C-alpha cells in the first residue's frame, strides 16, 4: 500500500511537470506559410458583420495585420494577430 501511494504521487508529479512544458514563443505565434486567410475572413465577418476593405501586414515577430472593414466613407480599423492557433481581433481607435 505504501508503494502504491508513492507511485501515485510520483505519477501526479510527472503529470504536473509534463503539463507545464514550455513551447517556444515562435511556435505559438507562428502561422504556417500555406495557411490562407479564410479563417481571418470568417473571424472578421463573425466579429464585425462588415465587408473587408483592405488587409495590411504589420511588422514584428508575431503574425499581425491591420484590417479595415466597413465602407470607404466610414471605415473601421482592427488589429488581427495570430495567437494560440486562432485570430485575436481588436478594434483600433483612430
């Protein structure tokens, strides 16, 4: 019985350390080159319900884009960043 308890404690400790393993920051933020922008388009449409006017790549380590939606007369600007395998979309106030 004593060995069983220590074996269970050891297994739980191994699960804790296995769950806390670090991935490189580049792996979490990287977007495969073959990925198209269907996911971005779908995410923007779901969030804003507006047509996309333009998409401009922003410089930096992460995959980030400035997305303009709405109409040319009344544009809305959003920052779209690929984060943890999904698009993070935030409105930019200009």
